[in-house]
C-alpha cells in the first residue's frame, strides 16, 4: 500500500458567496420563517419548468423539505439517470450536477449556484490521475464520485461511500487499485477488505477531516449508552475503530456508515441518543426517520459552506430564470459515463424519497 500526496497545483477551490454565513448553524430541526409561501413558489416554478429537484443530505433543512428527492450521491445519481423530467435541479455541489448531466446528457441540468465547489473534488486533477496510473501499469482507478467530470473520465469505475467496499471487492484481489481522492474512505476500504494493494490519494474533505478523535472521545464520554455513527470520510474514523478495539469506545455501538446507511440504521436503532460524525445537515433526515431518538453532532461546527451556498432565494431564482446551467464537454462526458454507470450497477441507494 502507498499513499500519494495531492499536488499543490490542483484546481482552485470555489469560495462561498458573502452572505451565506447566516446558514452556517446547526439549524436542522425547525423550518425558517415563510417556508410555506416560498415552497409554494418553488413547486409552482418547478412544474412550469418540468423540473425535478434533487437535494443532497447535507443541504439546509428547508431545501431538503422542498425537494422531490433527498439522498446521498449514489441515490441522486440513480434518480438523475432515470427521471422523466426535462430539467434536473441539483441542490448540492458542482460535481453532483456534473454527474447528473453525464447521466442525462439530453436534459437540462441546473444548480442554484455554480460556484458551489468541493474541497475534496479539488484535491486531484485529470493529469494527476494519468501520471499516477502510469506508475502502476494494469491498475484499476477507482474514483470517489466527489470528483470532477474530467477525473471521472480518467477512471475505470466510480464509487460512493455507500458502495466503495463493494466496488473494490468486485476487482480481482491481485490487481492494484488506485483509490482517489479521499484518503480516509480509501483507508476504510483497505482495512475492511484486508487489501494492501489499495493505494490511496492523500485528499480529504476539509469538513469531515476536522471531526477529530478528541471531539469524538469527549462526546462519547459525555453520552454513555449512545450509539455512534461515523462517516468513513471523517478524520476520526481510524481512531474510532482503534479505540473501539481497545475498549475505550463501545465496539458494539460504533458504526462506520455512509449517509444512506446512517438513514437505514437510524430507523432501527434502539438507542435513545445517537452521536453523528458527519456534516450536520444529515441530522435533519435522521431526526425525521426516527423522532424517538436524539441525534446529536459529534462536531456542531461540521458545516460545509459549499453545500450552504444553496439558499432559498437562489433555488427559486434558479427555477424561475433557468440558471445556473451545468454543461459537460461531450467527449469527457462519454468517457465519464462508463465509470459512473459501473458505479450505479453496484450497491444500494441511500435516499428518502
């Protein structure tokens, strides 16, 4: 196993717009004022555009509640591929809208703010994938769906946190796997499958990476008896499993789960309190899935500013004005589509509706 550092020449990270700071709070329970009137306007505009609204689990609760479908990247990819609507509005970040366009090239794909980027997707470029592959002739490149269309086009298959283990398991055990760009998810896959030939790129989501082992341990000690849901992108994942193995965390209550898997586990948990290590937008879905349990963040500051660039006003404007449209070069899209379709064929969805 080797780890490859991301180069400093990666694509620039898109910055949040001024004015979105008011959304950067753990406001995952109550709708904000004027929701019903705004929601009626959004749904009227969506019908006029023959549009389906897809929202990621990390979106603001208002955006989730007005969407036609809410889910993780895999669930949204599948819905985008099969929708009959002529317009897809992707309330998420840019690589998600690109993926929807890759799967539905004849449909119009809109995103409320085209500047909503992803720190993880910006960790690797297509050129870096080509250079990395040249070091490992015959290797299979597995790219997390949190990548640009250009990187997907250089990949053999994509994955999400829901099906990353299944994707790599489908590759012959003697074959080298180049897993990019998330080092923590790659380490989780390597550890789960006991495969030393899974080589990981040293990228990370800055939000998940900042959920530290110290925060996790502090919250667990303050909440004895709580279940623990940890997303495999988190910087605390390896530590959580190591501490569980030592008995410092309750092994039987420590669960490494994608957002979709968290939703499934939430419905069946018998715990009165569940500590959640992921972006706090996920708490809204978990609380809806099981009102009997108290879902609490391991780090209340784990809020993605790029996800929160989708505001109520921007979503309504997007539908009313047909902006911002996402386009992907047809040559790149055709190559990327093969990798994404292979991903969709493996594993289960993780969505609400």
